[in-house]
C-alpha cells in the first residue's frame, strides 16, 4: 500500500529533527521543536533560537533543567520541572544528560553552512567583473 503524503511529511520531519534517546525511568526522547522552544522562552524569558540563548550568560542549573523539561514535553505535555528533577536525580547523571542535551539542541539548531569558495576558472573573473547588459 503506497504511503500517503502526510506519512511522507512526518517521515521527513523526523529525519530533519530527530529525537535523541535518553534513559530515565524509561527510554525518553529529547526533541526541540516549536513546543520546546516556546516553553524555554516562556520559562527563561530568553530566545531559544540559535545561539541567542547562550550569548548573554552561562547556562545555570535552572536553564539545564528547563532545557531537559522542554525537550521532553513532546512526549508528555503534563510533565513538570519537579518531575524532571526527580527523574534526573534518580535515573541518570548530569554529564550523560548534558551530552544528550547538546546533541539534541545541535540537531534542532544546526549551524548555518558557510559559503564555499569556488575555484575560479579562467575567464570567470572577466565575466564577474563585466556588468550585465
């Protein structure tokens, strides 16, 4: 049976922003989609897009917990920050979660590609310098 257009779109979205597995009370997945980004901004008052979150100050413990909480909201919209603290303290370690958090955030917010310099062929320089007629 052929895939529907909606199934193709969902599959492509999962490739573009995959969830990163972490082990807490059970396997859970960090993902920074719009729900997570909005939750981060609401909780911290700072933009969660790109490097803006990290520019003005070093992340605090509260920031770390907020990022984990927000990254888990896609699976459990009722999850609280206190529950996340308990899950981390009981089932994981800060270094493990920091590594997963960094990976999930980088997947969601990749660095923009830098323009590549092309090797100029003979004659290209003359074409680039000449105004268009």
